[in-house]
């Protein structure tokens, strides 16, 4: 039976894992959104940015029913330095000038209830978790959204526009950006989806030499499986390994204590005289 199961496994196709999207894809999406007049386009871009930096699962950042609870206005904390900005009283300009953001986990998968993860500004005025969150809070507040409103919610009267950002909206936007950039990325649009952003954030941290244990904490992974997959997929990490193996492959071994080198053995052809 074990042999039969092993044979079946060999015939199974390899597991399909989504590819992590590099930052140039996210920057393309953010740049196009900045020029757009559609609130839905801007919202999708901002949620993509938040998902990337916080290593979020789709159920944590899209506005649909899921096993995970999407983050809401109440889960966001914005700060200027160490000064907390009350979303009910702070001005738009103050919120948009925030330098730090925190997300509080409530019922999200693998998260500890009440756990807070914080990030500072990225240094990019578009691709930045703080700026993206501030833009979402300002937009939702202008539409009188209550604190429990998901960050991915939209308010529009246009029947052609989406009112809730779904995983399919995220996937379509990412795939369109990948298609516009071309095959130089090393993968096809069909290789990426809304699930790619979690892997993308982890891959960016991995390539920036962040401790894998820290990446696991941020991403709330309970095993090293995803990090192992990302490591061997990342060209910048793997491209010099062959050269390193040539350099590191020159060595000698310590002799086994039970093995006497041949040159130290006595010549059996010489018979000692007594």
C-alpha cells in the first residue's frame, strides 16, 4: 500500500505556488493609481501596498466574507513620532503627515488577539504603508464610515464602480501590471494573484537580509516552508551560489582516528632481521 501511495505521489503534478511580485510591479500600480480619478483604482493600490508591507493574507485586506477578518479603521493607529493621531479629531493634513502606523490583530488567522505590528515610513511617497493607510482612513472618514468599516470599503454612486474590494480586483490589477512590464520579470501574469503579496513582502525582507525568524513573526508563519520556497526562488540569493560552491569546495578532511595513512604503514616486503 505504501508503494502504491508513493507511486501516486510521483504522478501528481507539482504543487502550484504563486510567485512573489517584485517591488517594481507594486510601484507601477501605485504610479498609475496616483494619476487616476477613480477612487476604486486608488483604493486597490493602497490595499496592495498594505498587504505587501504587512504580509497579509487576502482575507485580511479585502472586503469579503472570509475565514479571516479584514482590518478596519479601528485597527489602524497613525502617529507622528510618538504622538497618536485620533482619527476622530485629527485633521486630514495631520493624518497624511503620519510617520508611523500600527495594525492591531483581532480575529485574523494565526494572529494573537490584541497583538500590534508597527511600521515606519518607507521613504517613498507612494509605496509606503503609512501613507497608504492614511489615505484610506482619510477617504473613509470623509464618507462618514464608522470605526468598524473595513479599510477596503468604497462609497460610490456610480453603478459601474466596485463598492467592495475583492480578491479578484487585487488579482486583476496585479496581473495587468505584470503584463505591462513584460516577461523580464521571470514569470507570467497567470503566476500571480492576490496571494502573491504576502509572499512578495516576505521575499523583499529575505533579500534585504532580515532575520528569517523576524520574517516569520511579521508574517505569522508557524513553519519555515514558505521561507524555504522563497529562498530557492530568489535569483539574487541563488545566482552566486555556484561560484561560492567552487570557492568553498576546496578542502581536506580530518583523518579518521581508526585509519592509518598508507605512507605510515610498514613495508611488508621488508622482513626484519632478528
